[in-house]
C-alpha cells in the first residue's frame, strides 16, 4: 500500500508513490506530476529572502522545450516545493546506456546540443542546475532531450543568511560547472553509442 502524505491543503495533493524527497503525485488539475519537497521553510521566511524568492520566481516562469516545466511552486505546510510536469514513457540517459534501446552518436550529439542550449537560456535568467548527470536528462520520443531538476539545487542550498550564493564556498557552483558536466555526459554517451557503420 502506498503511503499518502498531504503536502499542501491548497493543492490537495494525493501522493500515490513515495520516493524520498521526490514524489509522484496528483496535481491541482488532476494531472500526474513530480513533486520535489525541497526544504523546511515558512511563507514569512520566503517573503523575507529576496534572493530565494527571485530564484523561485525565475524557475516558476522559465519555459524551454528541453527543460521540464514547473506546474506549481511555493510553500505548503512548512515545506518549499516545486511541482514538475510528468513526462510519460521517457527514460533517463542512464537507463538508455544501461538497458537500451541503443542510440547513435548522431543522436547523442543532438541531445547534448539541446541540453546545452537549454542551460545557456537558463543561465541568462540566473538559473543553474549544479549537478547534471545521466540521471538528470530524459529522452522523450527519441528526438528530444529534457533536463530535469533545473534550479532545485539552488533552492535547496541557498543560504537565507546571505543574498549572494557565491559567499558560501561549500555551496558554490557556476554556469561553467553546468557546461562542463554536459561535456562529460556527452563523452559518456558517445562511448555507449552504436559504433558508426563499418566500425566494430
């Protein structure tokens, strides 16, 4: 039996699968969503932190074809949360590399370019990922790579005691870190790709 836990009275979320800090849930319009319960936070604390509020508002408003869409975001019952769209049938790159179906180097390069373009657009509005890996990118319909969890690490690690994340060295990460992680992921994909015709 799945354990049910109410996250927000306003949205009347009914959790149907417990996954730690990430949950499969039913959203405000009855749709299937992915809910990230990020950190304990009160509405007053959120209102007092211009920096945290700016990140949350930017993530709520950000739209890109290769980034998962935020359905709802805010504070409910003492938790800061992001509610993401669910992407039916999509598999992570890690799953594709381990279990298939296999992909070509051309596909891998297209997916890498899509995620790079998404990150550049996100960086332009102050959003970072900070932890891109093969588990954070899903492939939908073979042709589209979608980055998951953009902004989550920023919201989780942001220190309300400072309005400048760079003042916290142990929590500091940059746009360059995102792009470097994409390069590393691209190398991983190319190593797992189907060899070009005529090569073993």
